[in-house]
C-alpha cells in the first residue's frame, strides 16, 4: 500500500510525461500560446492531477471516477499530440513514442479501476 500518491507508478509516469509535454511545447510559436500550447499542457498535467485526487478520495467509486478522468485527459493529450504532428509542430518519431507511453499509462490506470470496481 502506498502512503502517498507520489509513490504510485502511474502517477510517476503521468508526472514525467507531463514534464516531457511541457518541454516539447516550449518551442511552439507564440500564436499557439492560447491554443495548442495551453491545451496540451493542461491535458497532460490533468492526468497526474486526477490520479493524485483519486488517491486522496475515500470510496472506490469516487476513486474510480478520478482515475477515469485521468484516462480521459490522457486521450485528450494523445489527440493534441496527433494534431501537433499533422500540423508539422512535432516530429513523428517523438509522437509515436509519446502515444505509446500514454497507451501504457492508460493500461496501468485501467488495472487500478478494475481492482476498485471489484471492491464495490
């Protein structure tokens, strides 16, 4: 059992991916500050934030809700990555790896949700 959300492997992965997304978007043009830059950073950061919030909740249903929200934010981040690649902002190789990383993260979140739903 973890004593903090920061010990959870899914949170660590989500947090590290959020930092990667931040670094990926540093060189985006200023015209994207309130578009892609803001959207993808918020979505990526929301994944680890929702995992942390889920950890702090008491009931299995409440926890599952936030882990499900984290999964949704991971999908949103993948969408923004694909858009950034199609528009030429991001390199295909980098995006392929990040998409895979988010897929693996979502599998980890799914395992947590499944365990929680079996407790209900």
